[in-house]
C-alpha cells in the first residue's frame, strides 16, 4: 500500500512511524517535523494499595501530557484521588515489575532511583546504599516512560510518609495529545487524609458496614464526616464507598491547563478569583457583578487548593488583584493558602475580600483571620441595611492609591447609596471607603495600605449594582 510522507508529501511504500508522536509516518528523506510531532499522552492507570484495598478498589486512569513534569503528575494525582496536598511525596522508579505494590515498606525490590518533592530537599540527604534522587520539578514523564530500562515497568507514587499511601502506576497505552491532565476512568471513593494508613481506612469502611457499630466505630464515622480535611459529610455507607466525581476532577484538572495567564492574549489586566468553596448558584447570583469585572479585566477563577496554590505562586507578576470570594479559606486545612495571600499582598499585590465571604464567615473565624493571619485590627460589626456616603477626604487610601487616572476613576463611585452589608469595625478613618452619616465608625467597605500592597473588604450581601464600580476601583482596573 502506497502512503504519503508527513514531511515531504511524497508517496512511498516504505515509511517509518515517528518515535516522538507515534502517529505520523515519514520516509527516509522526509525527516520528522518537531512542530507537528508532539508526543502523545501516556495513559496511566493508578491503583492505591492494590494488594490491600479492594471491593471497591481506589483507582484512577489519567491521560497525561508526555512533557509534563513529575511535579505536575503529583498535582494531578492529588486532584484525582482527593488528597489535601498537606504532605511530602516521592516517585520510585523500578527496573522490574511491582504491579501489586510492596507487601510493606520494608519489603520488595529496591528502586533504581527516586523522583522527589523539591520541598523535601532541605530535610533529606542521601545515605550509603540509598537510591539516588532526582528533582520532580525537572524530571519529565517521557524521560522515564520512554526510557529503554524503565518504560515497560510500573512505578510508585508515595504520598504522606507517615501514613505511607503507595499508588502503583502502570502505563497502559497512549492517547491523543492534550495540554493538561484528563481523568478517563476510576473506581472507589477517595481515601481519608490522615486516617492512619490503608489498614485504618479498611477499619473505617468496616465501621460504616457494621449493623450495630460500637463506640469506637461511631467515633470513626464522626471524625470522617466532620473533621477529616477531605472527609465526606455523607459518609461511606453502602453505595457511597463506590462514589467518586469524574466531572469535578476534570474541571479542576482543566484549571491547571496553565498556571500563569498569557498577557499577550489580552491587553486587559488579570484578576484572580479564589473560589475554594464555590457553590452552584455563585455564577448566577453574581452574574451582573462578574460581567462588570470581565468588561475591564481577564478573570481567572480557581476552585481547588492545588490550582489555587499554583496560581498564587506567580500572583505578584500575573494579577492586578486577587479576590477571596468565599469563607472556605478560613478552614484549618487552608493555612498554606492563607500564608500565600498574605505574602502576595505584603509584597505589593492587591488582596480583596468580597462576594459571599461576609455571608458565610463566622465572626470568631473572621476575627482570627483578620488579627492573626492578616495582622489588622478589623472585626465584624453590625449586619444591616444603611445609607452610606462616599468618604471624600483627600487622604482616603482608595482615593490616593495609584496614578491620576485611578484618582479620576474615584468619580465613578456613587456618592451615596443604600447597602445591606456586614460591616467592619475598628477600621482607620482614612481606610473607610464609605461612612455612615449618623456618625458610626463602622463601614461596609474598607481599603487599606498593607505592606507594599493593599487590602480591601466589601461586605455587601445583596449584590447591589453600585458595588460593581467599587470592586473595579479596588482591583485597579
């Protein structure tokens, strides 16, 4: 059969398949064109402790870009398995089959090398007889999966060296090229973070299967439903232990398509929304406000801790403002996110607290966030509808901020309007954007200098139309 060379276009009976993309074919003279021949994705089947966890197993099958780093694969696995990303990890690369994983940590073959978390480098050092290690942020998938020694062998991913969650990874084929990880298939409810290892996970499942649970089993259930960082309030009874959400996994994986927005694609500034607890009605309720924002900025929204942390790693150079849209950031497992946003603002960024934060944040947690995390004296005040006047004092922080054009934009703010809001108290006079005519020291909107950057708050709870210009002004767009 006569075929056409993808390089020179000539017909030939002898064509060779490109070793890079595994799809196009070339003759001896029509050399492969690198720009055309992107490596195909790897299809990786990942099983969590396949020797021990069964019926149901906990497994995910991912389509993985060949040029992605192992650090990116780690992030994809965190998302796919529902981990909280609060522990270190490594990958162990073998030259022999370990399809069922190790019987325990002290048995099984020795890896030829490990691919490690850069965050662990300061805490570890190589001992004689230990396998060498490579940096996961530098090693790419094709360097292992196309290597003659290791490409046919499963490898392992261990997350949380305390609980020792061993995931056995097997390459089962290739898939069309994509620019991000995609979940193709899976089985089983994600495992509980910090449950104590696979044996404790099985014990938790037994607690849900028990027709008459004892006191210890009831306590295990309560812990998983109320306190586990990645727990499930519906538990694991019956069919629930099989439940997993492929659609949500792929939505979050798509957020990782790019961690840094491309400024060349738009002349508009970028604004990052941190929607860690996004609910289904958010886009509809805040549609008009989001439309106003999108008319002036490229809005990028992140909803999962992994994509949020990735976006915040480049926030200072990438975003005009970062907006916290809900109260999920106050939860204990979000400590790393809180630290990141503080660093961002102190080093010159603009951090805003708006949208549904004021509706769902409890006063004690909010006060702790303001005082202990942000280091400001703000706290929640009254919750009411009042008519407020724009603070026109020339020393007001929002008025003085930035260039003359930004000062002119202050004129777009309503001089007086009625807002139902959760007010802040203990805000400095020049940081109150709106003031109450009856002399109250509380304000529904605050904007303060914060280190080298700015910190803002909008307590509106009814999505008033007048809030749009205020949000734009605070974002600097």
